[in-house]
C-alpha cells in the first residue's frame, strides 16, 4: 500500500468511525436541554470521558451503513438497491422516528413508500434524516463535486422530497468531500466552496452565519433541531470552529442539547474525514459497539469504499 493509499483509507475510515462515535455519544443526550447537559458535564473533557462501557449508535449510522453498502454494490446511488439496504439494516430499536418507521415498513412490505412519506410529511420531509446518512457519498464523489451534488439528491429521494431536506444532504455531502481532501484546513476556502454550491437563500444565509461563528456559545443561534436547515450548518460550523479536535467538534454540538445524536454524527463525520481514523480518540473508538455491524464492520466498509473510489 502506498502512502497515498494509506492516507485515503485513513480518511474514509475516520469519516465512518467519526460519524458512528459522534452518533453513539450524542445519542446519550438526545432531546435533553443544554442546561441539563451542562449541569452534569461542565467541561468537554468530562463529557468525552463519560462513557465507560460499550456505546451503541442510532439510526443515523444504521442508515449511513445502508448508503455505504449500496455504493459499494453499484458504485452509485440506485434507488432500488438503496432501499433494499435500508430494509436489510432496519432495526426499530435504533431510534427511528415515527415517519421513518412508516416509510421503512412500506419499503419492507413492497408498498408505495413515497406515498407513505407524502402522507407523513406533506410537501416532503425537511428533516435532517437524509443529511445524517449522506457522508459516504461525500467520500466516494469527493473529486467530482457536480456528481456528488446529484448523488446526494438521489440518496435523499426515498424519504425526503422537500427541497430543504434534500439540500441539507447535498451541503453536508459536499462538506465531507472537501474535508476529506484538505491537508490543512482552509476556513475561508471551505465556506466559499459551500456557499458557491448553495441553491437556496435559506442555506446561503445559514452558511454565511456559520462562517462567522468564533466561539462554541455562538453555535446555538444556528439551531439544534431536527430540521436540516437548523442543524446541518450547525454541525459544519462546529467542525470549522475546532478542525484539529474531534472531541471539541462533537462536544460543541452535544452541549447545545436537542437533536444531539444527529448533530454529533454530522460533525463527527466531517471531523473524521479531515483528521483520519488515526487522530480520533482511541478510547471512544474502542468503546464503539462490537456488534456484527459495529466498529470492525465500519472499518471494512471504509476499506471497500476506498477501493471503489480508486477504481472509478
């Protein structure tokens, strides 16, 4: 393996493990208030040191695994293959939302899942469910940003039809792609690329605000809710605030409360894509679940996805 191959594998593995670790730690605080979390953990160090036993990821990582498997099988998003992967990985105990469960039940039963999605999300879901799982697309298409944008859109469609839900996934995928390619973090260039790609004034305004964030306390104004518009830019801003520290990137958003698992999953994916697996906190990675699709499986997926990338 060449040095370039080793770096590539490290970035891909870092992204998937970073997503899962952020998700698993963030999941312990989902729906809690910022005040309640701070009362228990006054510092980031205390928060990061909190888990002492195996940590388990949520539906965020479960669905990202499905996206990764579909990409490894076909080299691009094919909706039928993607939906099959979602169904094969579907475990309601992972914390899927009510609407997502209904859509996945329809997929599993062979019913019209888009009709079910429309019933539960009139006009299309604008939640962050498509963004939370999109990181593998950012990795695979990191050298073809136009294709990345389209593949992120296609990966959203089985569950998210609202333009703001789709664009959230596109922006997050682009951010992952940029992070995975940077040797040194270029904050100005990073945000300039994201802003140039924005299709809507809503995301442009959010990313402009994200680019101005200078302290963790300022992240709250960007949002901590399940809507993609009020979480994707927050995760991006948290990473950009502390690009050299995975622990800070995920603790910044966990301290916001609210949708902590998805915020930390997205921030963790960005941080891992930039830092690589070798710079993730070894203790937390070591605590990540050892289930059949746990830590070792994520490492295997990352290696397989890097092979697909190199064969393109």
